[in-house]
């Protein structure tokens, strides 16, 4: 007959009184204020990085779009492109969220 491998089990010789051991800490519940604080710190860090990037990339570049042509600082051209991509992603995401909401409403009506 094969023996089962030893499994680490808590020591049951002392009763558990609900007091955490010195090596473990109780989990701190997450809060909206904590999440907001993390979001603010991340946003501020990204903003600082963006400002540094813009200050380091001020050389002019020639931009051509169909028949339009002009000269802009490199950082500004990239910022405009990033905003354009963000707007496209926002529109596509909003359309998809609308589709999912309509589908969910329809399914709720069918099951009601």
C-alpha cells in the first residue's frame, strides 16, 4: 500500500483564539479612497514623464497629412497622434459597451 506524502497542516495542539500569529498580519480591506490615491499617484507619475518627454523632444519635424503640410515640435506631433488614437479607442469601446448592455437587457427580458 502506498503512503501519502506528508501535507503541511496547522498545529492543532493549541486552540485558535482568533489572534493572528506574529508572523502573519490580517489582510487590510481595500477602499475606494485607497484606490483613488493609487490612481492619482499613477496619473501624476505619467504626467511628469510626459512633461519630461515633451521638454526633451522640441526639435521641429515636417508633418504631411493628405495635402496638408506643416512643421510641429516632435513631442506635440506625437501627443496629437496619441490623443487621436485614444479617441478612436474610446469610440470603439463605447460602441462595444453599448452592444453588451443592449444584449444584457434583452436577455434579462427573455428570462423574466
